[in-house]
């Protein structure tokens, strides 16, 4: 079980590294001057590759977490309300990942309507999600 936990932590950390950096690329994309196609194309290529890589890292993170929950019973039973909250955080992280994919498609289509300041705030969401997940798992407040 400790190997599964260790791998789960590594894949979650790697997935979140992508979720931390992808919106930073969106900030830069939102600031690209009109007509600067080379810069835009380079940033889109970086974003596409990072989104694909992050998605590949999310899959084992989620599967290993499910294995710990269903296979080993971690967080199940009475007195484990923290796990319900953590599962909500996981759903929010998956939702955030999907929003990133949607934003990526908007940038590719040239349909982004948001400015760089919005993306700077959007970039803070995964930090809060990771903080919440770690506090819930380590502190187990309820």
C-alpha cells in the first residue's frame, strides 16, 4: 500500500505542476500583440503539449487514488468526513483541468475574450485546490 501512496503523491504533484503552469501560458497568450503569429504559435504549441502531458499524469493520479480508496478502504467508514471533502476537491481539480482544455480550444480558434489579469487570477485556483487537499489529508479536520 505504501508504494501505491507514494506513486499517487508523485503523479498528483506532477499533474498539479501542469495545472500551475498552463494558465501562465494563457496569461502570455492573452498578452500576445495582434499580428505576432510566431509568438502565438509557439505559446499554443507549448500549451498543447503541456495539456496533453498533464492529462496523461492525471489519469494514474486518479486511478491510484481510487485504488487507495476502494482497494484499501482509506478514508472510508465513520469519522472520515475529510475524505468526502477531499473527493470534492478532486472533482473540482478535474473540472479545472477540463476548463483549461476548453480555454485552450478557445485560444486555438482565436476566440479568447479574457484578458491577462483574468488568467492571473485563474492561475491561483490550483494552488488553493492543492492546499485544501493536503490540509484535508494531513490534518483530517473532520
